């Protein structure tokens, strides 16, 4: 889960239990790394071509490499209304790259393997982008791996935002809402809404125009007792549905629920202050549509939300939450972010 999401201000028993469970999931034994940068690229390309090993799930369409056309042959599972396409970031030419358009009916999801930016010569430059508070927080991490992951996450955020507005990556300023979620602190660029998530081997930055968005990425290879964890943090209907799965399907269903729930509470901007058992997801069999059912006490409407899921690598599960209100479903554009530095460091 994203480090920036640890925003609970009220230490309720439920929140305390959830934080303990979260720590258990994300600080289990480490797994050997493959080359996630290559796995991400191959996985998304494989999905675009209908390849095996990577799931592009409910409501998702993947676009061609240049992002200029959409093939009817792409793998399409579940309700087809939301379109999700993959476009790689492109290296900078000698001329400045034009800003990217961000239409109101799109959300853009940038994915990055942090190892792609783990280059000592870049560290000082990327660190110079951080605010004093961000630099201090980075220095509080004990292990170098965690410091780099934090630096790459914050650099990804700044580099992505600078693709949509004429602002230098180091010039972005952020404020926190009452629960600690970071937001752009500028009347000129406040229309840019974003959310961040990180797991070992994968970072995600989701951006949209003037709407609430949330993203969660999880390393599904982590050790976790899925049934015991679900009993503490899932809604009763989710626990029952999980229990009806075959034993070998428990883990996959658990991470579908977990990432969806995380994406929703992050989009709401309240983190774990939002009771996880007061809303539930209903999933079609396989990788079909995800629907949310929200308790009236939370002051929200289920029909206002759109969700999308994908597995960009065999190891990582991603979920996206978008508040679309009464509008038609949005298109979600997936971009591989490793080439962003070619543009941001010009």
C-alpha cells in the first residue's frame, strides 16, 4: 500500500487492528525479484495482444502501442463500457514534449517499476525535487530500498503532473486534507487530481480532471493469511463470498477485494477512518464487473462509482476507483512511466 495512505487520525479499535494487519501483509518475507520493468512492459503488451499470464479484467480495453487505434481483437472480459488502453511513455526528442491532454472523460494510470529509476547518478537530481518535509520523511526510512521507493514514488508523482501542466517537477506544492491525503496546492492547477500507491516492484500514479480518484497496487506474492485477515477487515458478504471459493482461489479473490476496498477509501480521501465493513464489493465470476454496495451511514451513493481491475504483471494486482457521478463511464489510459525522466530531466 502507498506510504502516503497512512492517514488515520482517530485511533479506533477497528483502525488499529487494520493497521496491524496491513503491516503483517506488507512486511512478510521478501521474494526474489525478477526484472519487473521488463515484466511490466511484456505483461501489458502481452495483454494488448491477448497474451497469457496477465489479466486485463472487468470493463477494460487495451490500446495499441502508439495509442492511436483500438483493436477489436484485444482481450475484453466483463462489461465493456470502460475502456482502458496502454501507451508507453516516449523518450524526449530535442524539442520540448507537448503537454498531454487530459479529457474530462478519461483517467490516466501511470505504472512504474522503481528499479527503472534506481540509478545513483539520478538520486541527487530526484531528491532536489522534494520539499523539505518530503526529504525529511525519506531520510526517516531505515533501509535504502525503502528510501528509494519513497523517492521514486514522489518523483513519479511530480513527473506525471508536469506532463499535464507547465510546471517544473520541483515546483509542485501540495497540501493535505484533514485525513492527510496530499492534493495539489494551487488554484491554477488544482483541477489535477491524483492518487499514489506503491508495492514492492510496482508504483502507480492515477490522475484525472476534477474528480475523486483512488488507486491501489498490491504484491500478491506477499505472505498473508487471507481468511484470518478477511475476518477482521472485510464486510460480512465479502467474507461469505470468499469462503465459498475453492481453496486455491482464496488468495486471488482476497486481493481483488483488498485492492478494490483500498482504491475506494483512498478516492474518498479518508483512508482507514472509513470503516471497511460498511461497504462491500460484489464481483461477477472470473474477472467480471465489480459493484460496490455502500452503507447509508457513509453518506455516499454506490451508483456514483466506477471501478477497474488489472494485473499488469503476474505478481501485481491493481484496482482503480473513479467517482463519475451521473456521467457515463470513463476511459482509463494506462501508461508505462519509465521514460518520463527523459522528459522531466530536460
